């Protein structure tokens, strides 16, 4: 008798409701996977550009600051460089292009990180199983 009362109070849901809900969830999952893939692809591209700019800036700063001359002196006249090692090392440290090298290393770090995430999102997108169609 109680079953009859509750059946009158709670109407029966439409037959397609569950399928429509599952389809909506799958569309949302696919949209999120596509957005994550695009976002990590953009971060990968930006970090590669940053690494390239850092490399070129580091090379330019190394030639302008005289670092390459100090390295050349060290390789060509080792005895003079080791005789005045403390002055030589201070000169090398002073002429080292810290900021461009930091840009380059951060670009490389984020390129590796975003490439791993980008590949993972592509694999998830391609192997995603839609539960409503199985």
C-alpha cells in the first residue's frame, strides 16, 4: 500500500534521462580534455620560445661581457690563469650572464614539464572511453 502512495507522489523519470545525462557528462569530459590539451600545448610553445630567447640572449651577453675572452684565455694560457686563479675566477663570475641563463633554464624546465603534460593529455584524449556508448 505504501508503494502505491510513493508512486503517485514521485513521478517516473523519462526513459532517456539517464542517457542524456551520460551524454552531457561525456561532452563535458571531452571538452575539458581538449581545453587541457590546448592549454599545455600553448605553454609548451611559450616555454620553447622563452628557451630560444634565453639561449640567444645568453650567447649575446657572453660575447659582450668578455666571458668568451676569459674562457679563451683559460684554454690557451693555462699557467697564467692558474697563477692568478682568484682574480680570474672573480672576472669570470662577474662577466657571467646570469639573467639570460636563468631565462634559458626556466624555459627548458617548463618545456619539459609542459611536454609531459601535453603528451599525457593527448593520450587521455585518444584513449578516453565513453561510457554511454559502451
